C-alpha cells in the first residue's frame, strides 16, 4: 500500500513543480535557464540530504558504468521532457498537449512492462490491462477537455508525434531510474546520479541553442528588462523534482512501470484539479465540475483494473 501512495505523491508533485517552474520562468524569461537552475538546486539539496542520512557522498559510478549505457539516460529523459514540452505546447495547445503526453505515458508504460525493458519487472499485455488503459485515457479526456486547439489551427503531425514521445520519455525515466536505484543501492544516490546527468544534458542543450541562435535564442524575448536573478525560494522546483524522481525510483521495481505511470497520472490529475481550483501561484482558476470528477473516477477504475485485479 505504501508503494501505491508514493506513486500517487510523485504524480501529484509533477503539476506542482510545473507551477513553480512557470513562476521561475517568468523571472528568468528562459526555459533553458530555468531547467539548469532546477537541476543544480536538486543536486545541491540531494547532496545535503545524502550527507545527513548516509554520511558520505561516494557515488557507485564504477558499478553503474558496468551496466548497459541506457542506465545513464534517466536524467536525459527528464531534460527531454522539458524541451519537448517547450516545443509542443505552443503548437498543440495546453489540453491537446496534456492528452497526447498522457497517452504516450500509458502506452509506453505498458510496452515497457510487457517486454521488461530497462530492467523493469515483466508484466504481459492483456485485454484487461488494455481496457484499464482505455478507461484512464477517457478519464484524462474528461478532465482536460477535448476542445483544446493549437494557436495555428490543425497541428502538424510532427508535433503530435513529439508530444507522444514526451510521454514515452516520462515512462522510460521511471523504468530507468528504478533499475538505477537497484544498482546504486539507495534511491537517494540513484536520484543524485540522475540529476547530475540531467544537469549535464541541460547545459549541453543550452550550449547548442546558444551556438545556433545566439544569446537571444535562450530567452523568451529580446528585451532584457524584467529578467531577475536567482533567489533562494527557487530551489523549491528542484526539491520537488527529488520527490518525483526519487519516489518513482523507489516504487518502479516493486510495482512495474505501467502501474507507476497510472498512479502518477492519477496523482497528477488530482493535484492539477486542486491547482486549477485554488489558482496556485497565479494559475488561472478553473472550476471543478462533475465531468472532471467523473474523469477522476474513471482513471481510478482503470488503474484498479490494470494493477489490482
């Protein structure tokens, strides 16, 4: 039961982090700088926690290096999720983007479990699991609405594919970091390794954008007015990332990637409804309707069919 609760909490942390990062981005005027600050903050906070709990910062890098190369890619998946969201959101619109990402998460999670990819526990695809996945997708549609349109009308197929790949990256990150936790010995050190890789990836991507587009390409606009520097509260975004990555790393080997993905989605949608209803950190308030509640109930039913029956 504890593993299920952790999976839900990790999912609920995701929209909370998105809200915090949105607020940070308003100050920096750059998604790239925001992502780097997040990974630095998460790494620093984790280092302090590990020193307090485990009394050393020795990471088992040699042991990890003996594993397949994909074991390093959890952090890179995290950075890919950020970048693909930046690319797809303006082209697809918010509702459609969320729908496609969730679809990619569910399908990739079930495939990873079926083929035991990235060291995930094997769980064969079945009609029951597919029915559960369909119920979850319908629930997501009811919660997010199906009328979200892109600003440019019909979205190109390329951006639809990229959004689905973004969701697949979410599930891959869960499976990879679950295996990394088994190799590293502790979830804390596995999460720190993942965050360091994510930071390196973020820096590389930022440098590539800088070389291709110059300094202005890193920022939302060419006008530097209004940009603000780092402030201590901004470590909250990275701290929440620890909950997401670390929590999933703990439960993925126990429950499987598909189940953890479903739990994450339920937690994410529930927290999203709360954030919409309260206007957390300046988010536009949106009412919690009976349709959205019905969507949540369908998601829970689908998750139960996949994981409990």
